[in-house]
């Protein structure tokens, strides 16, 4: 493993944090590196991506950042397509410093402009036939990558009674849940999301939490694995992130705050159950 790859691996390794006697959090600096590195490695092994090849993806945040870090470390060309409502100045600067080419489409209604982004992505792929598209929402490798997280939870706490995580692309929650349920058939799986979200019947609309509230239906979000969905708005999510910092010195982002808020509620009401929660990334 190269020095750069060793450095990237530190970002995808969680830190354990006890938020309550019966609640353990997996705290990631940048969790999306797990599926990004796994999908790129699989693409290289299967011949879909050549050395120095071109990667293209639509992104609303951290998956694009993970791809940009990998592309910079391993010498790939990268085109990221997003909407003007999703890419803030800080993230744009980080992506451009890493060498990513960023294409931004207009998003007049604030819903994420997913259809426009996908149209632009297909145009890029048609122009360069050798381009690899990770397709995080539908690529099953996104879920398979999280087998290691399921193993990590078991090593940390033994018995797992409840798993809480953000719905997102479905990769982290459903990938981890599928493995844990093989070991613990009575496992309760709780998805955390924010409205509006198409996967629960809402029409696309403006949202304030990047990473939650999908405007498409991810194939990787398997509702058969999910027992409950808890809805968290932007204000309580940001407030919970601030509380994590005050109470536990954890500087996590608002999606992590939303997941922690739900997990803490469940742990208080199920004192005899061991709950684990996925906190996907730090604050910017």
C-alpha cells in the first residue's frame, strides 16, 4: 500500500465513542471513502477502469470529496457534476484543490436538479467511452463495502440489538444491516432521513441537510431491511451536532447529528438494548 493509500485508510477508520452506557457510535472523518475505494478497486480488477482513467459521478457532497481524494492520490482524472444549491464555497475549494473538474448545473427550485445532473453525466460518458461511473445509488458494491463496519461493531460490543444510520444512498445502513442481521436475526434497523424524500413518496423539493432527503430512489436503499424511519429537520440536526461537540468533544457534521439524535432517543427508551449508530463524517 502506498503512503497516500495508507493516509486515505485513516479517514475511513471509525473511532468508537460511548454516547451512553448502551449506545456506541462509529465516528468517521469521511466514511464515503469506504465505498469509493472499494468500488474503484473492483472497477480496476474487472477492467472497467484503467490506470490514469477517467471517473465521473454526480455528487451532493462527501462521496465526491472521497472520489477527489482517491483520484488525486492514485492519478485518475475526475469529473464531478452537482447543482449550484449543493456545492458551497468550502467544498468547491476542496474539490478544485484536489484537481477535480467540477460541472455545476442550475437548480432553480432547490430540489437538487438530479435529472439535469444525470443528463450531463451521460453526455460526459458518451464523449469519453472509457469513463467509469461508480453510480453509488445503484451499485451493489456500495453495500458490500460495509461488511468491515458490521465486523467492527461486533468486535466493539458483541451483541448488537439496534442499528441506527442515515438513509442516504442506502449503502452504509443497508450494507451493514444485511450482515448484522445474519448474526442477530432480531436486530432493529432504524433509518434517519429528512423530508422531502422520494423514497417515501414525497415530491422533490428544497432541503437543508446535504446527504439526506434523496430526490431519486436508490436501489441500494432496501426497505425490507428497515424497521423504522425517523424524520429529522435541519434545525434539530444542527443542534444535535453542536450537542455532540459540547458533551463528547466530537466535531461531527449535521447528518451525523441527526443520526445521533435518533440513536440517543432509542437508547433512552430501550435501556436493555445495545444500540450502535453510524456517524458518517466530521463537520467542515
